[in-house]
């Protein structure tokens, strides 16, 4: 038993985060994302939303400082004009983590799927917000 580890981080997820190396990416996917068909390694965190998982991961996970934008979001379709409110929540969580962060990288939907196929792992959540998918690029521990 360990202490001060958020309950939301399962042993499998904690192991995945530890195994990841510099430059590896992890996807935290919303409930509509085709996680099982895309993931090389799938971690299920059913019943949880992305913001709580993101906050827990960033307690241990360094963001990559060797790239300009280490956090990517699935961009909205050009027909939609309203930015998802959850993106502001992500920005607040990332900034409060004290990890270096300037802005999000926005990735077109199908390009996001292709990038997710190459990710180290995908975390499947029950997040109901649309366009709530996020990719984190791991940095180094200094």
C-alpha cells in the first residue's frame, strides 16, 4: 500500500505512466472515443470523467518541455462554432499543476485518431462532454 496516490489512478495506469519514456504520448479519451479499437494498451476508468483523471495524472506526469505544445485536443468540426467548456477546465487544471504550458495543440478529428493509434496507451473514460479527448506528451523528470 502506498500513500498520497489519488484513488482514481489504478495500479495498471500507474504502471503505464511509469513505463512511458520521454516523448511518449497518452490519450485520455471521452466516452464516445473508439478507445478499444485504437489503443495499443487500453486502461479502462469507467465511471470517471477526464478532468479528475487529468488532475491526478499531472501530480506525477511531467509534460514535455522539448516541444512547443505538449498537450493536444481533438479540434471541433468547422461547422461548430462553440468551444467546448471542458477545454477551459483542462487549462485551469494544467496551469495549477505547475507544468509548463502555453497553449493547446488542436488536431483534426481523423488526424487525432491516427495519432492516438501510435500513443503508448489510451485511457477510456465515461466522460460525456463532446470533444473532451486530450493527448499528453511525457517529458523528463528533473
